[in-house]
């Protein structure tokens, strides 16, 4: 190639079709490869010596080479021509492929149409063939049925002919043919030895099954016997007598052979005789023969009787009964393989054995056992029934495993369960006995208390109309936790027996609980509270200090009620909820009885509050008018005096009362009782301090008294009483301050929330009430307060009006913390502890 040739004149790059088919085809790489040579030629011409750019001169350094586009145009035109040729070539190939594909598709469709037509013809041929086969099959079935009918008729005719032949023989008194047929069948292999096992006996099953002659004789004898019984034709008396005699002989002989084989443990012989007798009359005679000689029916089966004894626990069944149950359990497991090998219907034989055992052995044993237990006592009888019933139910559970593993269906366990239910049907109606037994336990346990309460009622109805005061310790001793626990233990045992024996326990359990609740709540606890109420009514606080030790009986009754509630929740509720109507009835009856107890407890506490209040009023009434009107020259005596004698006696009484309440009450009852006492004492003190004149020196004694009262009430630890006695202390300060400071005191603390008219009843007792013009200051404050309130009343009020207003203040203060006084205590005071466990 000439190097001076123009760019692109030769050596032009050729495009290949394979370049575009390459999976790694890259357009940028293609363009670079096409334009590489033109770029190289442009650079070559730019470096030639005769090139204007390459020449010397002053402009050589700054001259720019002129771009020559001709090589690129030539390359692009060549590449464009190649691409057009490629496109035309590819289009021709596409057109050729489309023509080939269209022709192939047409051929394929034609083949599919031909194949479909051929398959339709095949299907039609198969349908035709199937129809013909069905017709042939129907014809064959019809022919088979006709052949079967003919065969049955033939067999029936042959049997009839044979029966007629035997009947004619029997009518002549001849049994040789039947006997020869039976005796030929008896020529079977020698019986197995007595030491042969059941598995060895099974190896001879094929030999014994070959003796179909005896079975045939049994079938013929059964049919002939049926014929002579259903047919009353003259001249057949001989046949009737002969067949009856032969049937009896056949059955007797088979049973005898069965017994001989059983004694020799010849299972093949036993099976042979059982099959023959089963074909003759169902096999009942051989089953009876086998059961009658079974060891479980011997007199020694249950062992010697040891006499009735009290079961030590609910599942402590009688030893003889336990041995019987163990024996039938072992018999079922041990005899099943023998029964299944010998008898054609082994399950029926086994169930018959079980039923016979329970009816003949267990029934007699239990009747004697329960009779002896009943002669001893009700509890002996009840425990014997429950313990032995539980033992039999345990047997039923054990035999379910035998059904699941051996029989694969529930048979034996159901039969035993049915036998058990029949055995205990008469003995399961124990509700009356349970109630009678529980009542006897309660009578014996509560005898001392019930007798004592009955005696009190008789004395109360006597000529004096009231009973004598009884020692509090006697009443408290009669309510015993141990006694109630004994009764509840007996009741728990009764409930457990009801759950075990009764199909529907809730009604029976409810009836027994009703008897328990009637005795415990009414005859025991309510009678005790009535006795306490009689004692409380004799207390007159205005004459002597009330004996609060009776609260011990109230607390004991409260504790026993809570114990009864816990017992009901844990034992009764899970049983009774199954029958909502019964549960609702029992709960309503229980709550009614608890309401009665609650009312009695409330009345007792309320009366004790009244007695205590009356006694506190008695102590306050002993206050001397001179106790707070002390001369100023007696300051030394006042300095050594802790409080007035009345205050000391009053605080000692409150201390003793607090000790008794804390000892004999608990929970919310303590707070309610002390709150009521504190409110009443506060009201009494408010009225008390209105009655005594107070000198300047006596104000110190009064202040000390109030401090002692506040200290005694603070020991109650009742938060609601704190503000009341804080107010009482501030009222006491009214007697300590100087007259000029009274106005500011009245505007501070709790006194600021009270009308000045209410405080006049106290201020009037100051020795300087008029001399220091306290009355004028008080009237001015009252007038100002009334004017501010818009009442329009005149500014001054007399002293009687002030005292009346203060009395109403004291009365309202006594009740605003507990609602309605004693009524609040009698209903709400003990509600927290007595009724917190209601169901």
C-alpha cells in the first residue's frame, strides 16, 4: 500500500456479521475499531516535513493543524453500506424462516387433526367393546345367580331328603346313622397331655377342625328337633321322643367330654366339644360347665373373713374384697388365651364369667360386709361403701388397659363397670345416712355449747324473766376452733364420699351442707351471740364500767365464720357451680344466715359503744366546778398537777377500753369501734367544757386535761379523730391567751373556719369575759360575720343564743365522721371481716 495514498483509500476495516452475534457486543468498542485507522492517518500527515504545520518559521509554534474529515466520511460510508447489506441479508433469512415455520405449522395442524380423528374412532371402538362386555357380564351375573339359586335349591332338596331319611329312621326309633356319623368324627388324634401348652394345642387345630361329622350331627339334630316341635302330624310321636332323647344324649355326652378334656387340659378336645355344642344350641351348656368348675367360685376364693373394720383411709377397702378383685383381675388376664382358643365366641364367655363372679361371689361378700358395718355405726357403713366402691372403680380403670391392648375395643371394662353399678345401686343412696352421721358428729362435738345455750333459754323463760350474769370465759370457751375443725373434717369426708358415689353430686352435697350450716350458724354461733347479747344488755355504763371481755366471744364467732367461708369456697363451690340453680340456692341460704350473725354482732358492738359512752359520761359528770376555777395564788399546786382527777380516770378508762378492743377485735372492726368511741367522747368533751368556769390559773389545768385526752385518743391510731381533737386543743387555747390576743387566735387554725357565734359558749366561761370586754369583741365579730354573709340580722345576740348554736355544733361534730352513729357500726363496722369471703 502507498503511504501517500489518501486516507481511507485502502485497508478499510471490514464489518463482520459475527461481531453483532457476539454476546459481549459493545457499540463503543465497534466505533473505536472502525475509526482507529482514520485517526492514525490524520496523525501521520500532520507529522510530514512538507506539512504546513511541520515547517519552520515564526508561526510554526502557534499554527493549529487543519482537521481532515475525509477519512472518517469514507469509513462511515463503507460501514453504512456494510450495515445495509447485513440488514437485507438478515431480512431475507427471516422471510425464509417464516415461510418454513408456516409450512411446518400447517403440517403439524394437519397431523393433529388426523390423530384426533383416529382417537375418536378408537374411543368409539372401546365404548362399543365396553357395552358388549357389560352385556356379557350382566348375562354372566344373571347366569351365576340362577346357578346359585339352583345350587341352593339342590342343596336344600338334598338337605330335605337327608332330613327326611333321618326323620324316618327316628320315627322308627333308629339312631344308628346319626350315631355312626358322630362316632366317625370322634376318630381324631390323641389328646394332648396335661402338660401341653396352649401353643402346642394350637398345632393340632387342623386335625380337630377336620372332625366336621360331629358338627354335622349337631346341625342335623338341631334341625330335626325344630321340625318335630313345629310339626304336629299323626304318627310322629316316636320321632319326637327319639329326637328329644337323642338331643339330650348328644348334649350330655359333649358336655361330659368337655369336662374330661378340661380336667386333662386337652385344649383340642375342649375346642371340639365347644364347637359341636355351639352348633347345636349356642354352646351355653359347655360355657356353664366351664364356669361352674372355675376356681374363682370355690368358697376359699375370698379367703377367711376377718370381721368388719374401719377403713383407715378412703381407699382402704376390705382385705377380702381386695383379694376378690385381684383374683378376677388375674383371672381375666390368665384365662383369656384359653378362652380365645377353646370357645367360638370368647368375648361372650369372658363377660359371662365376669358377670357370674360379681353376682355370685362379690355380691354375697359385700352384702355381708355392709350388713356388719351398718350394725356397728353409720360412719362404718359409709366408709365401707366408699372404700370398696373406690376399689372396684380402680379395677375398672385397670381393665381398660386390657381392652386397649388385647381386645382393641372397650368390652371388659364396660361389663365390670356395669356390674359395679348394679352392686352399689342400693348402697349409693347415702345422703340421708351422711346427713344423719354429720348431725351426730355435730351434736357430740357441740354438745356442751348447745346444752348450755338451751339451759340459758329455759332459765330466761322462767319466773324471773332474765338470766344471771355468766362468766365471759365460759362463753368464750364454748366457741372452739378445734371443735369446728372436727366438724368440718367430718363434712369434708362426707362430701368426698358423695363425689365418689353419686352420679349427680351437687344436690346431695347441697343437702348435707344445709344441715352443716343450720347447726353451725344457728345452733352454735347464733346461740353464742344471743348469750353475749343477753350479757351485754345487763351492762349499764351509767352505773359501772362495761366488761368488754365479751368481745372475745364476738371475735371467736367472727373467726369461725371466716373459717366456714374458706371451707365453703375451697370445698363446696367447685362442686356446686356445675348446677347453677343449686349453687345459687345454697349461697342465698348461707348469706341469709351470715346476715343474721352480722346483725347480732353489730347490735352487740353498738350496745357496747353505748355502754362505754354512758360510762365516759359518768366519769365526766364527776368533774368539780372548782377544778378549773383555781385561785392565782395556787400556782405551785397547779405546777405539780398532771391533770384533773376526772381526766386521769377518763384516760385510764380509755386505755383499758383500747386494750380490750385490740385484744378481742381485729381488722376493720377495731377501727370502726374505736372511731365510734372517739367521736362520742369528742362530742361529750365539747359539751363538757361549756359547763365549767375557767380562771387564768385553771386554764393551765384545762389545757393539760385536753392534752391528756388528745394523747389517749391518739393511741387509737384512727386518722379521722386527729382533726377533731386538734380543734378541741385550739378551743382550750382560748382560755390561755390574753384578751387582746383573742381576736388574732380566732382568725387562725381550725377556729378560723368556725363562726364566732359557736365559740361564745366557751369564751363566756373565762373569768375576764366581761371585765376584759370579751363579750363586746365577740358581738362585734358576730355582727361583722353576719353582715358579710348577708343575713341581715342585728349585730348583737344574747348569751343564750350563743349557747344554743354551740350545742348544735357539738351534735353535728359527733356524727359527721361515721354517717349515722350506731347504725353505721352495726352494719358497716363488721362487714369487712365477716363478709369478705362470701361466695
